[in-house]
């Protein structure tokens, strides 16, 4: 509750600032994983195909490259009445679902993927909520528990609690680059004894808000733990394209599970989520994601099918976006050179931002930032002076919220306080999106540095 | 449950037919309110603006009319980062919400509408589900009741039951053109005594599946009833543009309520739903709708705000579509002549279909169709021969389902059986969409007539 009130307050301050314009040209909002709002350009390939699908007259001229027009034609051919204005099957257009399953198989080194186990939805979070509805029994006593990382993406913990479930937090180890340690999973599970009945384990890889990327070894440990404790594995993998560390590599839980072989590969129940909002597409506004389900009991699949069937289909254009994301242009296609250049540009931009954020934050007294291996966020630790903590107490807000409000008011930068994600007692953090244009990130870092230096002085 | 199984069976038969191609060129699916899948062309104005928003390079040439480009520019200016790829506020882009409130005020003859009472959502049904979540207490004993029409759009009854509520059906009077009679509301409410605790009354106007349009008098009766019995009024008004009867006129519940004056206008709680999927736009695939809330308790508004805030925003392009629907081109705008011609075309098409459906169905022995005053569907009564009913019994399906399966198998026309919507014991109906191209409707009627004549012969 307090969270919403504070969020609203932040937005009021933001609006106020916007109108007064104070010393800042504008408020920079890096509080969400919303790259296009922070100056990242959409991929021309995606936008051209979608525009042609919306307004097929565009295909009559040579304005758009041939493969774009062919792609649009094919997608429209897969819609009822040849129009993006028609409903589709609830799980998504079957041809697109099929091509997504091919993408997964290829991504996962051949581990087979079945189209009938894939559901397209209006965003991955929506799919996750539906799966949680099946897992969390709102009337159970003791209540249903779900192991969740700390720090954790808060919409997931909201969903679990909203369904009458209980979150069982396991701490990621900040000092070890936010590593997920299996002993901590055991501790968390023990802590649930007598409190709730844990049925699932939620992991986010690459991380959000913390920017870790799990190794194969770490994932194998998690899978063995899930298997031993009979936990359903919920793998949030929406940042799979965002891997920055040179030694890091994204591996899907599906792949690691398949490659472990029986009995694990045949028994551990897994739901893996992906999205058109994150990664290089960054099309948050289209609202499209999907879930792939592995090793589910046929009766549970029936329940899930029913839940997805009660609502209408995902927006057709977001289904197309998922198709374009999982089947990008190939060398030789007329649109490939531009596509490839734009992807390279995003990669360069991310590499720049990752390097600069790490350098700048760690150069500031009172900040410490773990290496940013993956994902779209920085989640640096903030060492606040006792006077600042005292002041926050007087104002009845969390200390890192106090910092965020000041940062917004004085420097026009909107970030999120760590306490919204969960953090170890007595520690403080901020979260901000690093998937922004280079200019935006430089401006954020410059404003943050000046503000922070002054803040530390004011409260020293 | 049986419904889902039967629906799946119908879709299997459809797929099978599609592959075998039998005697029919193709299966015609008029089982949904999905105009574009049935040959209705989208409005150029809408598609041009949306395409320009998706791919702003289109604004650099003169391919698109000036007002289209200006409109696209303005909409993009209202998005974070100037892109449809960004998230928006959960209730929708504030400028669009504001313009929707202006549209409502104008539509309702000046009855004021407050932007803060409007929420844009991914489809109106999604908004309705959210409001139901607030109204239906899943743990209450006796259970929460909602009065629903019979016949009724089934996703709403699914939602109510899915939340642990109970539907309390009130019968629409078929013989009186599916009129909603207030005595029947009293009967229904009495029937709920000892069974559940009714808290809300759901009305669909213009009707679905039955094509009635309520008069002001009828709506006033309903409002007085709701007021007296302290029921929350849920008004599904998504077919407000679809009024065919020459003497019929769409009036919103909001307007009738406001014009009744105090005490009703200040006290009756109302939620009114509208959508970009229905009416002349027919953009089902974009997934956009909105709800306006009237006279709600501030605490209830807070709950609703929270529910809408847990999920992300509606797709940005669907928000734009709602803006375009509620603020169409005006005389003098370059895009007006084409827009106006296309709207006229849809009206002519609908008038044709309404006339022909009524004529043809009522000319067939064993069909009787009430006048089609509004909405997008025909819901004719079917008088099945005893032998057909017997045969259905043997096959363990509902008699009108049996008819629908045969119609699909033998004539390649997919319609819905009346029993899915609720109907008086011993009566049978079918529902099909009449918002199709004229050619499609003629083909449907021709296939239906031949099939029906043969069917009646076979089972005589």
C-alpha cells in the first residue's frame, strides 16, 4: 500500500517539476525498463513490417524493402480475413506459435519445443499471473508459498500476494555479484516451515533489478533443488538478449534442464517467460509476451488452457512483434544491413552504458555497484549518512525513498528506491534502467554525480 | 466445461473441413463478433494514423493526408519518448483519457464526465473483469450474486462464476423483441433469496446476443430498480454505434441517469463499458476498451485503481484507436470525405444485412427472428423437429448444438448454439454475427437456407 502512495507522490513531484521546469531541461525517467521512453530507437525492420500490416496500401509501392513486404503479406495471410483487426486463437496465431517453437529449439541447441506448450499473451507478466492462478490455491491452509529472490521484480510478489499466496524470499548474495546460492534456497525453504506450503520457485535470469547472469552450474543446482523439493520452476527470462559480461552467456532453463537428461529433464515442471518489451525490440507499448510450459501434468495444462481461453487473444501486432523478434532478417535479405547496423548500435550503446555506470558509480563515495553482467538495470548499493537516515525517519519514508525524492526534486532524475524490491535489513539501493541512449545515460550520470556529492555533503 | 469441450470440437471439425475443402470453397465463421474476419474493411483513417505512428518516416512524404500526419504527430507527442513502444500511465495516456471524457460529455448531451473516472484497458471485457473482482467477494457466505440477462454474453457469466460469484438470470422477453421487463428483475431478485447476496445488475445495451435497444423508459425503470435494491449497475454498451431500427436510438445509462436528476443521479453506482473492437472501427485485434465509473465510493475507487495499476497499460495503439473512434475526422479535414464514405458504406451494408437476415430467417419454416434493432448479432429461435431433438439426445449434445455441428459439417457455416447464452427451457436458438460484408452475409444466408430446408426434411 505504502508503495503505491509513494509512487503516486513521486509522480506528483515529477508532474510538478515538469510544469515548473526548475533548473532542469526535463525530468529524465529511468525508473522503468522502458528503453524507447529513454531515447532508444525502435528497430526499423519491426516498425516497417507492422506499419505495412496495419496499412497494406504501403505494399503497393517500393517504399519498403521487398522482404519487409513479403513478411507483412505472410503475416496477414495468417490472420482471419487477412486483417490485424480480427481476433486470433487465444494461444496466438498458430503459425506464429509454431515459429516461436522453432526459435526456442534452435536457441536451445536442439532441445525440442512443442507448439502446444506455448501461449502468447499480452505481456509476459500477464502469462505469469495466469500460471500463478493455477499454482496458488487462495483457500489453502497453510497458504501456498512461492520462493522469490530478494531483490525481486515487485509485480510478481504483488501477484502472488494478490492471489492469497505467500512469498518466501531467498537472498541473492550482493557481495558475490548477486549470485543465487543454493544453500540460501535451503535456508529459505526451511524458514517457510509452519508458515506456508511452498509449491514453486521463481527465478529471474538475467536478473532484475540486480544485473547477474546465472551460470550453467548455478542453474543445475537450482533445478536439482526444485526437483528434490518438488517445486514448480518459474523462469523469468525476458532479458535473455541483454548479456553484457564478456564471460557471461545466457542459457535458458529449458536448455539446461533438457541437457541434464533424465530423470530431471522428464520431471521438473517449468514455465519460461519471454517478451517483446525487453531486449533489442524494447516494444513495451505493444504488450506481447509468451510462456513455454515443460513437463506439466495434462490436467494442469487443461486448467491453464481454460484460463488463457477465458480472455481474448493478445494484441495481433504484439504477436507479430514476437514473430519478428524470434525470426529476424537473415544475411542476404534486403532489410538485413540496416537491421544489423541498428542491432550493433544498441549493443555498442549498452556496452558504453554498462562501462560508464560501473565506473561512475564506483567512483562516488557512498555508492558501490556490482559488475553489470546482464539485464537492463543497475542496482547499486547506497551507503547513506546517519543524518540522512534520521531525516528520512522524521519524514516517515524509507531512507532510499528519501534519497530518490531528493534526486527527483533537485536533479530531475526519477529512479526507484531499493526497498520496493526487497533488500537486506539495513542496506539501501536505487534501481535505474541502463537501456537508454548514450546521451541520456551521460546526462543521468552527470546529474546523479553532482546531486550525490552535494547530498553527502549536506548530510555529513 | 461442456462448453469448452464442444467449442473445441467445433474448431476441430472446422479445421478438418478446411483441409478437406469438401463442397465448400471455405468455412465461413460468423460465430464471433469479429467484422474484419468476415470481410468488413477497416477504416482507412484509423489505419493510416496508426501506421504513421508506428513508422513515423511515413510522415516525411505526402503519401498520407495532412490531418492524418498532424494527428499522428500529436498522438506521438503524448507518448513518453515520442514512441508507441513506451509504457503509458496504467489508466491510459492522460490526454487521450481527457478527450474520451469530452466525447462522453458531448454524446450524453452535456452530462459531465470526469477523466479521473475513466480507465483504458486491453478490451472492455478486461475492464469488466476488474470491476467484478471488486464487487464479487469470493469468500462471502452466502455468495455474491450478479443479475445477468438471459440470453447473456457468456464471458461475463464465466467471469462472475470464476470469481466465486453466482449469476441470477433475468429473462428477456423474446416475444416482445427481447424486451427487458422490470417485473422480471423483481422475480429474479426474489429467486435469489436464500441463495446468494445480489450486489450488481449487468445489462447489455444494445443487446448481445439478442438485438434489442432499450428505450429511455426501460432504462429509467432499470435505474429505479437498481437504486431501490441498492445494486451496482454494470452497463455493457460496446455496441452503441450499432443501432439499426429506424425508431431506435442509443442512449447511454450515464445520460439517462444524469437526466433523471437527484437523488438517482447522485447515488446509483454505474460502470459503463465501451470498446474499439465493436461498432464501425471493428478493431478486435488491437485490444482496446475503456470503462467510465459514476458515483463510486472513494474507497472503492481506490481498490479499482489498485487493480488497474497491478497490470501494465493497455496496448498503446489500441489507446490511439479509442482516441480516433471518439474523435473522428470532421467536415473540412482532408481525410473526412473518405472517412465519411467508408462509414456510409458500413451503414448501408448493415442495413442490407439486417433486412435480409430478417426476411430470409422468417421465410424459413422452423425459424422465427425478432426485429433486429441493434447490436451485431441475429439470435433467431429455432423450432427443431422432435426427431432432431431425439437424435441430439442420442449424441449427448444440446439440440441446437447438434444443429450447429450439422450446419458446419454440411454447409461450412460456423455459428453458435443458443444454449451457450442461456435460453428458456425447451427453446432453441442460434447466434451469428451480422456485421459482415454483404457478399458474406448473402453466402451465409444461402447456405443456411439450403441446409435448413434439407435438415427439416431429414428430421420430419
